[in-house]
């Protein structure tokens, strides 16, 4: 069975009605449990949970410290290309944006990598637009081969691939893949993805299944906050994770919380999530799932990130550039979106230490033994 069958058995409007119908009693019942289900998650992200935010934050902080210790994993995105064959009305790389396109050569990839290594990073996320002819599997294989000797962990955020293609990249050293559905609202999905392979809702929805079957170590999911109702989209994300954890139990999972940011040709957000609601959402995820990694990127403000690192986040980017060559090669090329927190890796690392946490420069495996001893 694929997730599509689970997804098709649910209804967007029914989920919204259920979430909005939750009461204070439902929230208190969810908070009082030790093991929580999807219905409890609905309660924790509902408007009824807003008055319980302080209690949720304290609980989220305690659960995170018990599982991960007082550590924050740091990573950097390395944008390889802004070539893209999709037309998406929320992305600066969209095909219809008349911009200079740039794809890094092997020499340029190594120059960007040298910069990130000098900054201290040991975990890199390779990002491209979706242009299979330019940045397809052969290009990605070459990039991983170049970078594998330099970084302990290499992750990808690129176009969805076939299971056999993922196996090919895993054999080269690929560790994790991030693939965001953007929104689980099937009917409105096409409003945002007007042309290209990304307009195929079902193919994208099945990507985590192909990754799980290929034996990937970690899968990252999430939705783009600003497209559709954030509560319902996150419920469907939780439904997706719940399915994946049961079927591909040897794989680890992470959730990201990207908010729509200014970019070339960007649409206005249809659904706005404010900072208080974002804190509620992140805490709800942690209370619902103590094992999942929660990532907060430089899309968020300095003040927000300073606070959320104590409340449930486990992973953060730092010093990010969202344009190919942005670190050392071609700083003026088009960025995918404008970042919000432009602090360097060194400054972010010091902020983490000053909050009483330990910055971790690769993935969690070597630090998991610290999860109880550092408390």
C-alpha cells in the first residue's frame, strides 16, 4: 500500500471542521497523555490550544531535552543551480522569471564547499531547481562524489526521482532527502504549480514511498506555510509521517516549517501563520512525536530563532545563501527567496552556546549518547 490510498480516504474540509471543533477539554486530554494519536495532534494545533501555549512550550522543551539533549544541529544549504523547468508562482527560480540561470561546475562546487568547511559545517544540503536535463542524476552523482570526502552528511533537496535513481545516489553516499509536498490540498495544488513535472500532485505525494523503499537514512517533509490553511496542511503532514514511520521504520524523519518569503514573482500569502501560532505548531509536533527532528531555517527572524531553539527545534541552518555560488563564486546570482536571519555560522553557534545548548556540526548519531547525560 502507498500513502496515496491513506490520503484519499481523508477529506480536507472534514479535517478542517474537526480541528476547529476541538475544545479545551480535548486539548487537556491530549496534554495529559503519554502517547498521543492523530486526533490529539488536531487538538494541539487547534485554536482551542492557544491558551495552553506556555504549558505546551514547557512540555515541548522537556521532551526535546530528554530525547536530543541540549543540542542544536547546524547545517548549510549549498545551492548548485537555479535552473528549473517548473512554473510555480511562489518561487524565485520559476521558469517564467526572466533571470540569469546558473549551474555550478565541479570547480565551483568545490569552491563553495571550501567556504562552508572553513565555516565549520560538516552537514550540507544540496539544493537545485527541477531541471532533469541539466541537474539530473549524473550531475547529482558527480556532486556527491566531489563532496563525500569533505562532509560527514550530504542531503538533497531536488526534483523527485525514481526509486532506482535514489538507490544509485545512496550508493554514492547520499544520507537524506527533503521533499516538501508544499500543500496537501489536492484541488488547489495546481493553482500554485502551473507547469512542469511538479504539477503532478500524485507523483510528488508518492516520493517518500520511493525513498523509503530505496532505503534512505532520513526523509524530510513539510509544507509551505502561506499557501493553504496551515493547520490542515500540518495534519496531513502528520498523517503522512505516521504512515511512513510504520512502513519504513528504519528510516528517520524530520519536519521543516518554511514560511512564504519574498522572492521574484511571488504571490501574496493566502494563509498567514503568525509567530505565536508557529510556536504552537512546533510545540504540537514535539508533543505528538518525541523522535522527529524539527528544523527551523533562516526564513525565520533572529528573535524567533533565538527563542525556538529552547522550545523544540533540533536543527537550524546558519549563514545561508539561497543562490548558486552565493558563498564564494557568484554572490550576485538570483536567490530563491530572501532570508530573514543573516547571522554567520560563528555568531549562530555562539548564540546557541549562550543559551546553554551545544552546536552539533554533523548529524545526531555521535551525540545521541549525550541525550540524558547533558541534562
